[in-house]
C-alpha cells in the first residue's frame, strides 16, 4: 500500500522544535507520539540551531566560538540528565541499605544504561549483578511485592489494583486483584489526590454558537471522525497556566495541545492546528467543544471552515456533553498536576507535556480501550483493518 508523503509548514516545524527544546521532551518521544520521522525532526533541530546562531543556512562550518558553545551546551545537557537520575535514585533509596535491584531495573526501563546508573550511585556493576542473582533466590512473595511496588512507582503512583493486575500480566506475572490489593495495603501504596477548582468557560457572550452535532456519540468507528476539545487550568506559584487540548474519541489519544498564561482564542487555535498538522483529517470531521468565547470566536470558526471541519458545541450548562474531555483533565490532575507544586509556568508546561507524550498517549492503560494505551490501541485496530481489507482483495 503506497504511503502518502506528509508535508509540514514552517509553523508546525517550529512548534515541534520548541516542544523538544523548551518542554524537555526527547526526540524519540515526540516522534513516536506524533508519528514523525526522527531524521526529519533532527534536521529541523539542526536548522533551528543554525538560524539561532546567525548562520544563513545548513552546511556552513561553525566557528571556534560556536563549536565551544555547542560543546558547553552538550556538557550542560549531560549534567541535567545526571541530576534527574540522582533525584529519582535518592527518592527510592532507604538510608542504611544498599541499592535495591528494583531501583536499577526501574531506571533501566527508562533507557538509562546500567553502567551510568552504577557510576552515579557509586556502586560496582558486578555488585549489582550479584544482587540480581541473590534476589532471584528470594521467596516468591518478596519478589512479587517488589514487582507490585515497581509497577506502582512506574505509573507515577496512579494505578489502582485493576490496572496493576493488567500491567503485571503484560510482564508475564499472573496475580489476582485481591492479592494485589493486600500487597498494596501492606506496603502503603495508596493513590491520593486533592482537587482545586477555577472557572474557565465564559459562555455569556453574543457570539454565534453551533448545534450539538456530536450528541454524546463518544464511540466513533475509526480515527479522525470525531474530536473533542476543552480548556483547563493548572496552578503554579507564579500564577495560573491554561491548557487547551484536542482528543480523538476513537482511541482517546491527545492529538493536539497548547499552553499559555492566558486563554485567548489563539490558545485553542494553536491546539487545533497541531492536531490538524499531525493527523491531516479529511473534511467532515466533527470537532466538539463547549460554548466558551474562545470556541465561538471568528478566528476559531475560520480555522474550522478552512479545513472543512464540522463545529459542534455542548448544550448550555451541560458538562456531560463533553464528558470524555472532562475525564482526561481529571486524570491529568489526579495522576500528575495535583501531585506537584510547580515553581513556575515553564516547569508546569514541561511536566504536562511529559505526561501527555511520555505517559498518557504511550503507556497509560485505558479501561475503555481494553487496558491498552491510546497508541497501542490505534496500532492494533488500524493493523486489523489493513489486514481485513487486504484479505478481501
């Protein structure tokens, strides 16, 4: 089957580059989530760096001063990575005990080499591998408790007993839910959160509103048939940060988002533009939102019309018409935002982007999707459709 060559405008390329540089995401993470080629994205990064350095284009050799700046930037990046590793390590260590097998394994799952972890923690690799062999001979109950705690920590302390059972089964460990609940109780593994509320929807305006075309049909039969969008708020110590997101109802995947200290119409337009550039939907796609002034604005409506998208809005004062988007925001806050105390808006932007790209879209098990992540669900279902179509020909 011939693949259509995708083209991207300069604004989308700049948005991807800023996501990597300003929000601290890795190139591989962004490419997996947005289905982009790593070679192209790295070329965009190189071109951006060249333009920032005042160069007319690619291929011009760097001066000695520019090479020194690049070298210092690379050293600084490695130092930041080392600090992040140490933060995770010290949070899991217990004073007076040696480094546990669970700690090194967890960092290994994040693609951090054993050699680097051992160097930063001041232990030998031979000692680590000896510990692995000793733990393999420990009682099964102890090993099982370690696996439950590791899966719980890997989820960001957000998974309850149901999702932990599925997570462990995916690793080849069959265990009942009640046993998982008992182990969680014995080791103090509890999911807790605290709510904070602020008003974000301004429906008291004279702008035209659309009919509720979606009408709570939250289960389309294929991707890019129905999207939902909304705005939420995130508290930081320097003020509020507002997040606009676009979600594909088929896979519950976040396909576009934008963040800013204020919430003008440009915020929701930027989120929708990212979704359009990434998914390239055909005309007729339904985009549902509330009746907020941002979604009723001329700028947002013109963007919908330019791409042939159908506008749908919730009924006045009826939050259930956009329940799927509201549920995503609740998950985001319970599983990440309410567990943090953000120093500023930049820190919150990096953490929220990491939740979307590094956890929600790629790893979080969604009960509506048979406890698969949105990306895994799309790969499985679209693959099945391709096989079925090819079998008929």
